[in-house]
């Protein structure tokens, strides 16, 4: 039985998710997974590269190697925890760390860039590494994201009911899985997931990396005028395919709207409003583009935000809402498992993108292969 490792470092920048996976009978089996923490200094260096600044090329080149070493360390820790030798791993699928994603919302700036040198990962672990998954999709007209819907389609499609998959990471994306296999799978980013909630509480309460269980948001009051203003942002009005990232949804984006309120809003009410924004943008998108879904399966770290989940469930009263835990795949490890699967698809020379999701002209094999 072949084992794979999936590595995921998303927009939340809290840790590297590393998952040890196999695919007996074509189904994913998660054997073990870890969160390999990122130091505050490393997080700061990544954040500094997420927006234009001085000396970017040198800083990027240095951070590319540092992150490659960090990803390799996460792999070694995972192997040490499981007692499995590197020779038993067929391949690593590394998403890398996105430092810039320009999917085409801004004319003349269409590209995507993930760092975390796969040469370094392959050399230090001795394991064949597949990386740089997004750019091949862009060469054929796609947005390079989201890519996880292809994994959703492979393992959550059913011919008995139309199902939607919601991933709440730093950003949120939804996948619609029709029962008819002749109908293309669709999916897109709905907007912010955890990103604004995490960023706001980190700014207001420096000791808090996130709003645990959404308790702070739940204690505030939603400002309906601010919510309505935020929802009028151009991203929410765009039709699919669409994708986004920290370059768009960040504290600077939020501040441009808060400026009109001066000191009339308390920080906790802003947090409550951001939670409602996330829930509303998600559910509005589902109602508009995935209304036929009878069941919604939620995955990603946002599943553990009780306040956010309650808001989503309330707004989708006629839809059965479950989590991927109910199907044997823990919600917080979904993306890491997906990139292990994408590495497997690349090595088999099978396409890993879905044109109905990314807007690509046709399916393509994703990523580059770096032999161990």
C-alpha cells in the first residue's frame, strides 16, 4: 500500500498541516496528522511578503528556502510520530505558502505564487515532492484556485442527492456536486472564512491568535449598516468562477469601511459583524449557486467556530448541515489530505483541476515533480 503526505499552509498562517494518507480502494484513509507550528517571526516574514514592499526578491528567495526547511521538518516530525520510514512514502504533495494570488480581478496582474522550495523538501526528506499546483491551471485560462473541489468531487459525490461541500479556511469556498455525472462540478471562493475574524482579534487582543469557538463574536452585536456596506463590496457581486486571498481580504480592506464609523463601533461589535459577514456571504452564495443542494458538508478549521457554524445553520434552515467528520475525514485535515491526493493524481498523469471551478479552458495535469 502506497503512503502519501499532504502539506498545507493556508492564509491563516497558524501552522503547517501535515497528513499521512493512503488510498486503499480509491478511498482516503488518514493515518496520522499534525499541526507543525510556525514561529511568530516566520509568520511576520510571510505577512510582510503578502503585500508589495522593498527588496521583495531577496526576501522572497530567503523565505522560500526557510519555508522549504520548515516543510521538511514537518514531514520528519510526522514520520517520527508514526514510526514510518521515509522510504515507505511514495510522494509528498506540498501546497506551499501563498504570498500573492492575483486571479484576474485587477487587469494586468494575473498570477499566483506559492513558496516553500520543493527542491529543499525533496532533498532533506529523500521523498519525491510534487508542488506548484496552481500555475498550470492559470496557463489554460483558469484562476489556479480553488483546487480542493476536485478532491471533493472524487470522494463526496453521490448519485442519490445533490451535495455541496463548504471549506472554511482563511478563505471560504463551496463545491456543488450534482447527482448527474454528466453535469460539471462547480465551485468558487465565496470570500473570507477565518481571515478577518482572526486578523481583527489579533489586532485588538494581541494575546489571542483566534476567536476560540467564536465566543468574542457571540458576545457582540451585529451592526446591520456596516454589514450591508461590506456585502456590497465588488467581490461578492462577481459571478463564478472566482477566487481570492489575503491580498484582497485583510485589515486594510476592513479599515476602509470602518473609517466612516470613526469611534462609534466597539471592537466586539466589529467582530460580531465580521462573523455575520462570513456566514452571510457563504450562505448567500449557496442559495444563489447551489440552491439544489440537499446536504451541506462543512470542512476546514472554521468548523470549530461554534458561533460561525450556528449562524450558517440558521441561515440554511432547509438544508441538512453536516461536517466531514461524519464521513470519516476530520474537518481540519481536509486540505492536507486533498494535496496528498493531488500529488497522487499528478504522478499518475491525471488532471487535477476542474474547468467548471477554476474557469480553465480544459483539464490539465498539475504541478511539478521533484524526485527524492
